[in-house]
C-alpha cells in the first residue's frame, strides 16, 4: 500500500486469528499463512499490511489505548469508501467490516492499492519540477472531484448534519482540547474564542474528508499527476467543503514558511503554491474563497487539537513504538500561526 518503512511489531492485531478469518472470507486457505506489518507513519488509527501467498490486503483498526468519544469509527470509514468506490474519487475497495469480537475493536479490511506516499522526500523518478507540479495539480483536482460528489446520489444523505457544521466543529474540537490537553496553551484558547465568534456561512454542503493532504493519498508510480487512492477517512462527514481546503492550506508548505506541520517537501521548485492551488480549486468548484483565511485558521486549531490527542495517547503507550516526543511544541506553534492569520487579515 505504501513504500514507507514498516515495522515488525503488530500491537492490537492477532495475525493467526485474522488469517483464519480471511481464509473464510476469500474462500482461500493460503490466507492462513499470514504475515503482518504495522505501516509506519500512522498517527491515529493503526494500519497494517497483511501479506500471504494468496496476496495482500490492508487492515485498519482504532488505537489500542484510550479513545475519545465518537472517535475512530471504523464503520464510518468503511461506509464512505464503499459509497465513493463507484465514483471518480479514487478510494480502496473495502472487502469486509468486522465487529470487535476478534480483535477487541471493530476493524475493516481493504484493497492494498499500489502507490507512493510522499512525506519528507520525493521518489527519484518524480524529483523534478514538472513532476512536482503534476503532483500538486493532481492532488487539488482530486479534492475538487470529491467536493463535486452529491452525497444523496451515493447513499450518504444521512452521513452527517451539514447545517451548522462549522459551528459544531469548533465546539467539538474545543471539547476535544479540554479532554486531551496535558498543559495550558493560552494561545490555543484565544484562537478557539476568535473562531467561535466569526464562523462564516457555508456556500455549499458536501462530503468533507476532514484531513486531506499530500501524505494521505497514494500517488501513482506510473504518473505523478494521478492519485490512486485517498486514505484516512476517519474524520469524514457532511458539511462545508472549504474546511478541507483550509486544511490543505495548512499542510501545504510554501517557500519561506516558518511553521511546517508535516514536511517542507512542497516548498521545492515546481510545486504550485497555496495561492495557485486555491485559484484552481475556486475555478473547479465555483466557490468564493474570500473567507479562506478563517478556514485556514480553523485548520490550525483543529490540527493542534489532533496533535494533542496523539501526545496524550502516545504517553499512554497506545501508539505502538512510534515516537511523538516532539509534538508538544507543535501544538503551541500551530496556535500561534492561527492567531497570526487573524491578526494579519
């Protein structure tokens, strides 16, 4: 599924039991001879590649420790991918959604899609200005395609409550902040208050991914401009699609940026900058982006709370052997960056 490094530890997974279940599901006994790898880089739900003589699939389950209310719903992740699979939005095919009986938590198994995950570096074949530009444009075009899908037509009319979406999101992430914080961050409290007082009116309701970014998609190994799959649907819902664009603005690094939540790879020559991505999105969706600064500031708030949740779970030993010791400082940096957007605009 990715070309990221993979570990050998498989917390929260019983490979023998899962192998038996897959053998039954696919009517193929070779699935019993199963090897599992924890795919490194996951910061919330645990993701494994399951490899056998019969082939490979990917399994997703919640973290093994404390889980915040309404978080890590495997049923929602599986459902939205099943709904989008027949559309032009690239998602893995879901093979099965299982209850908590086998692993102590619900999980689902999906297609192992070939593709490249881009984090801090580019594959050598794509490390040139033309390929970088194709990657950026392919990513924003995929977001445009997602936001053009009518939820009613794909059976997702009840997937969320779009009315008042952004107000509820600010309240929800404010509550999550109170549940997960391990120390006071006054800047984040101030950002929360500013967001609560200035929520814009949504122009359109649609499917919101919730965490759309470059390293949450699989780029085709054969074409840098093609996204093979959009991953990590745990935060998806119905609501204001500009929330996704605001998140992408946060994740997308321009040359000279000081706060880099994910990586600086998109600051390299050839990648379109945030302004060009926003312009292309506006042209593809017809949405007015005059309030984009609010959505970007909201993205910094939401991201800071997500990071704080990872910090809390990591301290509790719920994130396997992954190291998130540097995330404490990132919470405050994101809060300050969000405040600066308000002050400057």
